[in-house]
């Protein structure tokens, strides 16, 4: 039953990168799961400097893991890191029930970075609630996902510029998804300049960017909405994006797409 026990994973094994200048070194939270028979079980659940993964039991063969906050973040100098490794044929549901708030950095910077690796036939759903960028914050959000052939990732997130009554700080959201070593989705969403992001054709008066992405498979015909908000990728996958003024409206807009593409509530 060793697979059911928590164990430490060294930084090189987890694929940790050196800290950037101006950011404090931090330990990553690690989630690694494998399939045994008809069940997915944890082989590594490691608490990082900022995040602690914990098991949430649920019926079926998938494993649901929640991320709990260890300390307040994101403040100036914080470098939050998450590493996820899903073995062949395993199924993981990763949820972040609390979301993230990037606070006023007062001239400093912060980063939130996740790396995800899915082996052959692995399945992962990932729900991230609001990532709020407060006035004065300067944050980089990086997500890198490597999918083997036959792996599937379903991901949902909302980026919110400012708390209530705020305009919001600076944010650069970088996303890299690769399938079998080839780029599938590459984007740098640059929301650092309030004047530029407020232009027509970018965000205008909106301050919320919500999206659902499915990578490794195409949504079936008739699954979810169509139209200009839907981006069909060159490989198997699609991204549906919504922009608006209120975070709660993002939830109402994203949930039908999430469910149509196979996500659970």
C-alpha cells in the first residue's frame, strides 16, 4: 500500500526551475497519481511553500485532489509553484476551491507557475476559480502542460483584473500546451498595461477573462457553444473564451461549456 502514502519528491524529480531575480525561492507543491486496476491512487502528495494538496474521496475510478493554501499569497517576491504528474491511464480531478489573489506588490513582482505532465491515456480535469490581480500587483501566471498521445486535459480558469472598485494591476498570463512533443496551444496574454488592455478589440471596459480549454481531443459536434468565442486548435482541442465585467457572470457563462465538454461540478 506504499502508493497510498504521501512521500517527498525532490526538486529535480519534480522538474523545478531556478527562481527568477527578485522572487524568493520556494518549494513546489507536487501531485503525482498512478492507475492501479480500476482506481487512480496518489503516489506523491507533497506540500509546497504555498499550496498543500489533499485527497477528496469520490465515487468512480478518478481521484479528486484539492489544493489548500498554506500561507497568504501572492505578495511581492512570492513564487508559487505546482507540479502535476498523471500516469498512464490514470484519471485526476484537480480543484482549487479558494482561488488566488495577487496583492499590491508596491514595486515588486510575483509569479504563479504550474507544470502538468500527462502520460499515455491519462485524463485530467482542472478547475481554477478567480485569479484576482489587485491594484498595484505585478504578476506572471505560467502554465505548461505536456500531453502524451491519447492523453486529455480539460481546464477552466477566470482571470479577474482588480477587486471590487479597482482597475487591477499588471498581469502576463503565459500558456504552453504540447501534445506528443509538438506545440498545440501557445499564448502570451499580456494584460500589463491598463491603457492598452482597455482599447476596443482587446478588453474594452471588461475586466474578467474566463476560458475553458480541452486539449488532446476535439469536442463532439453539438457539444457546447459555437461562434466567434470558440477557437478550434490546429490539433485535437478547442478553447472557449468569455470576457465581461463581473466574475459571477463568468461562472454562469463557463459552466455550460465545462459540463458539455465533460467537466464535473
